[in-house]
C-alpha cells in the first residue's frame, strides 16, 4: 500500500504568510490593489490572488501610476521605490518581512557610518538583494558564490552580509576565505543575516527526504530558497523531483515505490501540496 506524507515543516514562512494576509485584507475592502512584483515565487498562489483582484506590476508600470495603493512584498524594496511612491502620491502597503527590514537597516547604518566595502552574499538581480544594495546607493558588491569571493579587494575593510535565503555552509566558507586573505591593516566583519526560517528547514528536510523512497518537492522554479532546499533533498535522496504542481507528476516515478514524501519551499502553499497528494492517491 502506497504511503504519502506531507512534510509538516514545509510551506510559507511567516514573512510570506503576513504579506499574503495583508493583500487579502486590502482586497476585501474592494479597492484596486497593485503588487510590485510577484507576491510569492509560486505561480499558482499568484493566480489565486489575481482571481481575488490583485494586479501585479513591474517597476516600470509603477512609474505610470498615480494616487493608487501598491503593496510591497516580503522581499523589500530599495529607497528609490519609496521615493517614487511619494512623488506619484502612491499609498504603500508595506509587507516587507521584518527580518529583511532589519537587514536593510543594518546595512544602511553601516554605509552611513563608514562608506567601506559592503559585500552581500546573494543572487544578483534578486528583489531582496536589490533592496539591500539600494541602502548603499548602489555601491555594495554582490557575490553569488564562493568562487566570486576572490574578486574582493582584501586591502580594504570588508563588511559582509548575506541575503536571508542563502546557504549557511557557503557563507561560512566565504568568511573563512576572507579571514585568510584580508590584509593585516584592514578590518573584516561578517554578519550572519541568514533567515532561520529557511536555515532550520535544511536539517528537517534532509531527515524527511531520507525517510521516503520518492520525494516530490513542490515549488515555483524561480524560488531561491526552493533551490537550496531542493538541492538538499537531492543530496540525501537522488530520487527527488521538483514539480510546480500535480500536473507535472510522472507516473513512471511511482514504479517500485512504497513511500512518497511531499515537501516544498517557504513559498509553497499547503493547499498545493495537498493537491499533489490527492493526485498521487488517484494514480
Ligand atoms: S524567508 Fe525569512 S526573511 Fe524571507 S520572507 Fe520568509 S521569514 Fe522573511
């Protein structure tokens, strides 16, 4: 008898849950609500909110809008977005996650105190990273991976931060490399700004993935933390597949399988994991 288990620890983090709740509350008031960028890296949840009336816009679209309400999602925004809102008389519904907000403030404070080499370990062009770089008037240096740490100037002070969803292990490797190469006259400080809502899921998800013959990781392909978590599943259980929804389940995967684990990223809605479970049971 095939057993299917949904991981209790998977699903939206509190930052995303709060942003969606704020959007729903505003939409219930019946007024037009715009959201700057996808509210969550999950196409199906975006579609559900679109059906409720949420209109997703780009930064270019926002420039054309006046006297409206725009929701800022959990990833946060650079100061330029707030300035644009002020100029266009746009009311901001700020759903920036408090963890991201704190990180933005820390970087801004550091930049305002001493305009030193601020380095962010994060994905170039990611909304959260753009929000962080914006705190330094665009001067922060972004490194995407361990290899890129070699491009830093080790003769100058380095203040290292991390995008909230990056891997802790890689962050620690970067710290070690800088410690080994920094000039004696330069200062190096690192700040562990990785969100535990994601980091704590790593040990949990790897335990979960080892318990099952097959793992279905449900997640939008654009999600950063989804990639990190899915790679962990793959590492401990090569029979892991990333799917965006039940329609991507391949019945070939179910051959000689007794237990299936369904899990997902912080941006994966629970209802979607349940739909995948129901689809599996039908198969
Ligand atoms: S992953 Fe962490 S920092 Fe990012 S939105 Fe969720 S709770 Fe906030």
